[in-house]
C-alpha cells in the first residue's frame, strides 16, 4: 500500500485542503518521516492552546 501523505496530514488535523493546488502537490510528496515531524510540531502547537496546558504555563502578575 502506498503512503498517502495528505491523508495522514488530514487525520492529524492539518488543514491541507485549504492550500493551493501547487502547495498540496508538495505536501503530497512528503515521506512518512517528514509527515511525522509535521504532525509532531502540530501536536506541540496545539498543546500550547490547550486550556489545561495554559493553566500550567500562565504567569499572573498582581
């Protein structure tokens, strides 16, 4: 079975369908390792906007 980079990116919540066709073509050619890196970065960025994580990283100044 052939690796489908766009499907793997979509499953992780990356908005690849919002890209221009030329940009999607580039993402479609990514390897499994490259997609894994992008998805890892996305998870980290998503964690920053997670309210539970923000509660741990927020600094309140009185």
